[in-house]
C-alpha cells in the first residue's frame, strides 16, 4: 500500500510538473507573440507617413488623364450617372499625385467620384444629393511601399451625412466605414502633427462639385492605424 501511495504521489507530482510546464510554455509563447506584435506596431509607426492637407482642403479640377480614364471606363462598361463626359475632371491633389499612383476623377454635375489605380476603376463612396468626395489623405508605408487612400464623402438619401472610407492597394478594394456617419454637417480628413484627424469643416468657396474649398475646424476624432486595419477612434 505504501509503495502504491508513493507511485500515485509521484504520478501526481509529475502531472503537476507537466501542467506547470505546459502553462509556462504557453505563457512564454503568448508573451513572445505580444512582444512581436508590439515590435511590428512600433516598426509600422516609424515607417508610416501621413500625407494630407493640414487645415484647408482644396478640391480643384484638371484635365490631365481624363481622356484615358474615359477610355478605360468605356472599355470596362462603367455605368456613370452623368451623361456628359465633358463634366469629368481630374481632382487628384498634388500631394497624392507626387506620393502615389492614384488618380481621382469626379463629375462636376453629379459629384460621383472614382479612383483609377493600375488600370482599374473603383467608385469612392456615395454622392447622391451630396458633394461626393470632399477630402483625401494618404497613409503610406515607406518600408513596404504599400499605401492606403483615405477619403471623406457626403451624400443624402433621406438624411444628409458624411462618411469615410479608404482604398487598400494591397487588397485592391474600397472599404467604407458605413457604421460611422456624421449627420447634417461637413467633415474632412486633415493632418495634425503626425496624426490624421476627422475635423468639422466649413465651406469657404464653392463653384461646383470639382472646385471648392473647405476649412477644418473642431477636431472630432482621430484615425487609428494598426498593422492590419484602419479605423476611427470613436
């Protein structure tokens, strides 16, 4: 009986040691994954460059690339709401043109806005009864070369609202923050120091949907940039 009890005790001790060992190994693995995650986030923050207007958002029309854009759209059978192709303009800000291969085109009569990237056309948000795209910003990873084009847009179906979204060059898709919308007011994306923020804005000038000026006012929230997603802080 005594030997049997000793054997049982030894088995229990060994089992406890195994359990402790497994728990310790798991703990170390979790800590290592967390360490790597923090290191990746730190490296990403150091590599990320935010490129955007600092206060005044200026949307201006241009002719560059419009003919080529219309040709690609015709070939791809893009169904524009506008029936007048002469109302299509290039509104790509200089800071986007200089730091990426993105080209943004917008119709002055309908406000519908499109991105041309790698000979593919993507619609940027909604525009019905609104101003379409109202501001643009780049989040550029100087380490990988990948970039995300962020944008604000306004539209009105029942309720006038501002929404946000971004184009992910790696995933080749437009992602809209449909769960977040600001009603009855203008919002734009602007850079404050090293932070990209959503700010209330007021129109200073307005000629048409491809020529206007907005000035950022009160900060509402910031854009949170992580290794695998972009989201709003609130």
